[in-house]
């Protein structure tokens, strides 16, 4: 039996900030949830099941926060699931929620993902020394910087390409009222002049640490019929792999390539660069834009940077990438993947406001996590998928 | 000798919680020496107030003060208190139905023996003298023995409570796998021991209980060279909480000669901006008397002075 059609009819997000000290964790989630429900024209009572995602519990120091959040999220008396796949979790959580509808288990599922990074310090939480080992780990930036260096070496990309990404995404964020960073006047030159943190990654090429949440309402075909602009789910894919293995490709991981191949096949896409109108790709460090463009098949291996450098990933380019400002402008880690998925849905619904790409019909939402170990992605479209 | 090595680990952080307006109201009340409850849409009076109504799901906005005196509805005796519990002596956890509330409140009752606790007994709050807007502003409950408790002082004019600091500490024992333990014991003898996977023939350092490619434990011991090649690296310029090496420092993947996987270590004895992919390096050991069963026996790696390795000798390890 094939999957039942499913669509996103509600998208909600918080105003992302370094510290949302005006709300609790529950309040943060509810801010996003209430906006998604209002967008969908549904109430919490009408929702069949709730799927929650967030990144490591050490970030807030609450083990299994879904237990204490259950009532505030309106989950009492309903199925409540929690998903955890590190930084990709926002995407995986949306996919789990979608699968409950596609499997015909539920008709109306609400999914929410969040992070309240200000409750601790992610750099600390990701660098806890392990006994007997060398304490050289330095957070996510320290983990990814060597692999960015490998990409630059492998592709021969000019060293300013990362700054092109950062300047673009920060400028795009000026059109997104929810974005954490609204840094006016960010240019390639200003990014290149910012402090080198994890050489080759500069300060302006890194994501901020944000408090924020994102929520989606995903429904079946019957419920979607009442929505003026459903974003139909054309394909979903998740893949995982070992973080460290002999001769593992850490720049272009097998799991990423496999997930993309499965995704395009499901969506009936043979040439992603021609058939995808807009993409929200998980880019926490600027160089991951060209890296994922290649891994996802938008460009041949070693040439992703050319799309970026030539402006093809800008708002008015051939493949606009991260029109919302992306992870580089807002990074509530657990929610960041769902924000990519939600922004993709907003684009094909024509509801992305000032950062809308005219006529977007099919969009990619993408997330990755761990040591480039977990991948989740979906394609959403303005038309109902063909079977 | 145990087959595996283990070591204690403490992970601790003082988490800064923002309370939101509803719990902030409750904590502000505690600081003032009063108990603030929430009235829900179905008429219940609940303390602490729920952030959202269990029926309408709307934010709680109807607050009432309830009495600091109430009736025990259930209890459990704590004979051996552990760290961070309300008392360092035996006590009872009690569910107290405060006068004016309809749902019980969980706290601790300060009595010397379980014989002094009973369901239905009357108890009241004993406030801490210095209150900060935290649940610990209530020292505990005590049996009601005299008619009138001393009233708390005047209400504070301070700003409402919006946050609390929650210290969290996890103490656990980290256990290395048998294969890793052999690696760390080798280091204690000045040797770098890897193991070859019997299925795919890749040499892992440290060795693995399960080869990531095929799941079999690595078995055949291989003593590795003390020299290798920097595959890729990062120069860490950023300081952070808990950091043990002062930046700037070079964190590099070193592919030892004979190994099929690189591992992370420190590169020194060369300016950071002169470290290169493909650079040949060798292990520099600490003085033998400082050795333990740790990779920190190797102080760092330094350049050997050999010509750089050709890119295609390590490109498959990126």
C-alpha cells in the first residue's frame, strides 16, 4: 500500500533571540505551536497526536523534558512522542509526524521542536572531556572546521566563498522578522575581516546560539482540502552513519548522498537544480552551503562553490538557498531543522512574506546533525503529489 | 586486573532557567512568604499554578493565595536522604492539601520519625528567613502545634522573579571498552596499539569493540609507528568554559603510519599558521614518570622535517 498524501497546513515559529528570558521552555513551545495552529485554523483539542523534538538534554539540563512539558503542550490524553537525532532532530521530528499521517494512523498531527540554549552553554555541553582522551575538542565549530578545510582542499574553492554565504544569509535575514540576527551591512569584506575562531571558520561564518521553537501542523488529504494553500509532502528521507570509520568520507558522507538519492526518487526529481525552486539547507557554518549543494546533487562534486560564488544561491539566483537567513541567522539547535522544513513549506504556500521567492512550487527542507552523521530532508510542493 | 579501565566523570552546570510569567508569579509569592495558586477553568485551585489550563490550554491568568497550612493526604518516609534533598536528616515527603487549594502540593515534612507522620495530620510551611524566589524558600513543613504561625514580613518591592538558577551535577563512571583499554594500557608502556578488523582488514586506532563497517570486534594487535601525517586540522582560537588547553592551538587529525583511521591530537613546536595538510609529524611523549593509561602521555605531535606526504596518500581519509 502506498503512503497516504499528507500536507503542512500550519507553520509557526518564535522570535528567535540569544535569550528568551520572558518565557519558560513550555512558553517557548506554545508560542510556536499557537501560531502554527492559528495558521492551520485548528485548535489544540482537534489535534490527534503531538511529536516533540529537541537536541541533547544537556543543553537545558532536563532529562526527557517531554515528560514535564506534556500538559502544557496539550498532550494529555493523546499520543506524545519525542524524537532525538542531534542537530537534524527538527527535520527528523517533522518526518516522524508526517509518517503518522502518511501511514493513516492519525489525521492531524502537531509537531514542535525547540531549544533554549540560554539555559546553559552549548560549547561547554559539546566539549565535556572524555577520560583517557586528548581534550582537544572545541565544540561544533572545532569539530567541523577540519572538514571544511578538507572541502576547500578537495574542491580548490577560493577561500572567500564561505564569506559569500555568510553575507548572503545575513542579508536575507533582514527580510525575516523572526530571525535572531539582523546584522545590517554584512558584506563579504566585513565577514572576511571578522575574527578567525576555528581556522578556517571566522566568527561571522558561524551560527548564533539562539532560544527558539518551530511548530508544524501536518494533516491528511481530507483535512488539507479545507486549507487554501497546503504544502504537500512529496518525499521524506532520513539516513544515519557511523561518526568515525576508516576512510569515511567526512566532507560528503555516504548517508547524505543516499538520503538525497532516495528523496529525489520519491519526489520524481531527476535534476534537482532545475526542478527545485528554493532550498532551505542546514548551514551552521558558511562552507556547508557549497558542501551540501554537492552532496545533495545540485552541483557536481567539487563545483558547489561555483553556484555560491556566482550568486546563483542568492534570493534572485537560479536556486535561492536559505532565504530566511538560515541557521547562520537563527540557531535554536533542536528547532533549526524544523525551521528549514517549515520555511520550505512557507515558500510553496506563498506565505514566506518578505523573503518569498516568486512562484516557488517545489522546495527542499534539509537538516543534518551529529558529526555529519544524521540526515533528514523533505521535498514539499504546491501541487498534490502524483501517484 | 580488570579487563576494562574506568574513570570518574562529573558533568556539572548551573542552569539558568527563565520561569515565564506563571511560575514567576508563584516564585515571587514564595519570596514574599505567600503561596500563589492558579484557578483552572474547571474550578480547581492548584499550587504551583499550571502554566497552561489543562482543559482550555490557555495561559493561566487567575491567581489566588492559599493558606500555608494544610492537611497531609499522603506521605513517604525518607530514611537515608541523599545530596540536595530538602533535609540532611531523615524526613518525610508529603502531599499537603493546603487550605484553599483543591490539589495537593509536594514538599518535605521535618519530623524525626515515621511515627510522627500520619495521613490527615495538620502541617504548615516553615519559611526560610532569607528568601530569593525559589522553591527552597520553603524550608519544609512542620506539624501544627500552636495556633498562630508568625506572619511573614512585608511584601517586597523588588521586580518579579523571572528566573532561577538550577545547579545540576551528574557523577558517573566512564568505562572504556576492552579494546580501548588495551590501547590505553599500551600507552602506559609507551606504545601505540591498534587492531586490525578481521573482516575488512582496516587498522583501527584506538581499536573498536565493533568495526563501524561490519560490526566485528577488531582483534589482531598492530603496534603502530610513532610517526604519521596530518590529514586535516583546525586552529582553535576561541576560549570556552571547561577548556583545558589554552588557545590558540592546533587540533589535528593524525594518520599514523600503518593505521587506516586518523585520530585527533595536538600539534606543537611549529607556529600554528605553518601547520599544513600532509605535514609529517611524530609523537612527543611526556616524561615517563608522568605517564598513565591515557593518550595524554603523548604531549603532542611535532614536525619530523620530512617532505610533506603527497595528497593522494591521505585524500581518502578526509
